[in-house]
């Protein structure tokens, strides 16, 4: 562990409190269904809960870290978007947030949504938090901080043995609900002997990455583009958990490059990622 951490223990506690409070606000709206729905563009809904959590998190981060810019999915005004785009490429510290990842699930009453917060330092995911308030799932940490699930430290020493995973049928795999419905993973599903028992379909990619880092699942896959705010928190947690995090073409994921989009995801412990890579190479 590094002797020079970017965040102090007090700052980490403040970040956790910010995310907890934002989660409490969106959970209340979720339970009471006290929100309205609009559309940023076709098939991209947004709710009052997205906006309220977004404003609360940004205001809180600005007070706590006044010199650090914030990259957020829900920045709406043209001026703010242009300023955000300029600042994100010219800073050492960048906060990246998705105030409500899994908005469709939130609208439909499905408890698979989450808040994702990350601190990038020199474009590397230094610290992350993922919180699903509907499932009381809270995980935070980073490579230099350790990994904590519900404030209990997780042993991140490599206890994952290759022998545990004989093939993909022995792995618990989380896929996007929409990608599964559209047939993006038919090749994988058809190749498995028992897909109903080891395939999970979950809408929020941030939540999936949090579950992966917490040891609840074994592999997260996506074949569609993902934005940095979807995956930055998860990237920090997976680094702390000593797991691989690459794009669908098996290249390193860049979180703050010229684009904030990455082309799909392959994430998991090395033995599991290796099994999936063998499947890909055998079918292409």
C-alpha cells in the first residue's frame, strides 16, 4: 500500500457520507414513486431523482474539494458541459459521478440501480464508491486504501485459484439486461450448459462492478459502449480487488482520454477473464 494517499481518512468518510445521503434521497423517491420522467434523447430517460442526487453530490464535492472539477452524466447546460469537457483534460484530480446508474430500473421499480463516485488521479482510478440503497449494498476503496464492503474490510490478497473455475459454466456471469434482451450475448448463452443458473441480468453496470469487486459474482461483460461515469467507480474498486478490467477487444480501459467512452467491458479475476478470452478466441 502506498505511503502517500490522495485522500485522508476524514475525506473518505466525507465522501461516504455524501453518497449515503444522496442514496437516501433517491431511495425515498423510489419507494414513494415521487418523481417525474423526461427524456434527454430517445430511449435515454432521466428523473427528478437523477437531478436531485446529481446536484447534491456536486455541491457537496465542491465544498469539500473546491479545487477539483467534477465530471457528471447529468450536467445539463451547454456552458457547464463545455467547461466540464475543458477542465477534465487539464487536471490532476477529477471526480467522476453517475448520480443514478440504472435509471430505467429505477423507473420500473426494479432495485438494480446505484450511485457511482470515483476520484481519478492523473487519469487513474484512485478511489471509488458504489452504493445501491435499495439493496443496502455499499462498497468503497481503492488500491492504496483497501476495499470495504459495508465498512468491513475485504481481504484482497489473491485467494482466487484457477482450479475453482474449470470452465465458464462454473462462473457466475452478470450481463446487461438490455444487451441480453437484444441478443448481444446469444453466442455465450448458447455455449453454456446451465445459463439459467449462472447468468444474471442486471441493468446498472456500476452495480454489477460493485458486486464483482465485493466477490458476489465472477465476471461482468458488456458489448456496448460505456461512459466513464458508468465505470470509473468500479475501476477503482476492481483495482483494489486485484481484478482485470479491459474493454471488449481486450485492451486497457482509458477513463479520461480524448473520449470518455470505452467499447464494452470484460471484468473479473484473471482466471475467469482467461476463460472468457479462450471462448472469444475459439468463436472468432
